[in-house]
C-alpha cells in the first residue's frame, strides 16, 4: 500500500504544479504562453503515466476518480499532440483537477 500512497502523492504534486503554473491566468493568457502550456501538458502526461502504474483493482475500488479520463488526456498529448485543444486542457485544469485532487487527498488520508 505504500507504493500506492506514493503514486497518489505524486499525482497530487503534479496537480499542484499545474495549479501553480496557471494561478491567476485567464484562458487567453494561458493560450498565448507556450512555456505554461508545455509545463501543464508535461504534468498531465506525468499524471497519466502514474495512473498507469496503479492497479486496476485499486482504480475500480476508487471509481469516483476519473482515472480513465486522465489517462486519455495523457494519450492525446503524447500520441495525437496535433489534435490537442488548449481550451479542453484549460477547462480540465480549472474545473476538474481541484475536485480530483481533493478526492485523492481523502484517499491518501485513509491509507
């Protein structure tokens, strides 16, 4: 279980980096800032890589976390990068990641 906790803490760390990189920005500022886009996308890729190391059984047990969706974003960023829509990454960053981080923190507290 220690390894799972380590992975979950790594996920929290990547989400917090994304939040830090985009703090105080508007979508338009984000869309014009290639360094921030690169940092955010790099951490989304890292999220997907970490999730791929977490057992499917653990993911099924904690099915309120959007595991598949986060891996899907990673896959698009890695393999279909020309199809990436900045607005989707932005909306996920602002709308979904804070909720996901809170849920993962609750899991970590119970482990």
